[in-house]
């Protein structure tokens, strides 16, 4: 009697532990190589969107000038007697608010009551709505922030990343009395006082195209401003809120320091982009100005009639 020995079925060969670790290591290396490229692609897309936002603002500014024969004021501020008051004046609406109809925001614009201050509850209930057109996608800050008022209270304001060009001097040098005790700045100058800068947008300014003797291609109108919550650096598009802490600087910027300056001040232009900041020029183009730009050229580009020779930049 014969017996047949059953054949063993072939076993499926698996990965050894070493092979598995090698594969995991290779995948980790590939991911590490891929992530910077993905991040760079995303930042490039965000920078493009930021440029497009500024271009839309430029179109709106020119449409505003075509309709009103003047560019909007940096912010409007007068007291109850009609005298210019930069800090406590009624109204307070800023340049960006005036552009809302030209930026497909007519419903919001129509709900605002320009006979009242921006501090009025009727208006504040309207402008708290986020507006992506005034936000740089590279800035991860929240849509709202709390503005401290003199007296200790706060008010919620919408975040923005684009501020108007006041000129080469900061507001503290032009619009405030000298400090009584050394550093910092003193109190705002008493009304009637017009806080005039050499740039496009200032207190109750009314710049016309003919006033830009330096040339629109040699003068920037609006630039970026990054948010830094740890330092209280927040900007808005609404305007100069009466009794707000550094309220006018929330809507305009100075060019006394180059972009992304290491020892930057709040009222400087700055961005979350590496190497510099986007600026909208008077001719409607958007240009990225590097942080190593000549300070003289940079300041010259911020004036509308300084007669500077800017050269290459």
C-alpha cells in the first residue's frame, strides 16, 4: 500500500522589518523634499492674490477719481463746528470706505450713514462684516480685533492689510505736539489742525491727478501692513475711530523706515512675504519693493510732489 505525501503550499513572502523601515525612511525623505515645494507654491498663489487685491484697489481709486475729480481723503475728521480735528473729530471714515461702491460693495456702502461718526452703533453693525478684498491671504490673523479706546474700553474692528501712503514722515512727527517728558509723542495738536502728509492719503486730503507732479508711476498710493497680535499691530479699512489708540495709523502708513525693517514701527509698511512688500502705484500697477531698497528712493516714491530723482529701484 503506497501513500502520497501532500505538497506544501508556497508561502507568500512578506517584508522584513529592515525592508519596511527602509521604505518608511524613503517615503519620509520624499515628503520632506515635497513639502517646501508645496509651501512655496501656496505662497506664490497667495502673493498673486495679494497683488490682485491691490490691483482692484487701484482700479477703484481711479474710478473714484473719474467720478469725483479727486482721490478720497486718507480719513475724514472734523469737529461739530466743521473745523479739522484729526483725533476726536466726527465721521472718521477712511479712504477704503469711500471705495466700497467701486469694489462691488454698494449694499454695505448704502447701509453706512456718513452723517454720523463711524463710532455710531448704526455704522459699527455694518462694517464688522469681513471683506477679503482688503486682506492679504498670507496674513493668518483673525478677521476682527479689539481696538483700545482712551478710557479703558475696547471696540471690535475688522482686520485689513492695506494702508494708504501718508508720506515719509510719521504722524507722531507731524500731527502731535512734542512730548513733555522725553521719548514717545505728546498729545494730538489742538483743532483746528489739518494733519497733512506729503503722500497720497492724509487727514481730509483732496489730491487731484494734477497734484501728482512726481508722476503717478513714481508715487505709490497704498502698501501692505502685516498684523502682529503680540505687539498690538492691527490695521483696518474702516477709518480713524475717535479716541482709539493710534487710530489714524490703522488706516495709513509712513515711509520713514524701509519695508520689513528689522526695527520696524507699527506705522511702517510691512508684509508676511519674504524679502519685501507689495505697493500699489498711482498708475495702477503693483510692484514688490524689496526690504533692501535705498531709503532715499523709498521715501521719494512716497511723495506726490517732492521732485525727487528716484532712478532704478
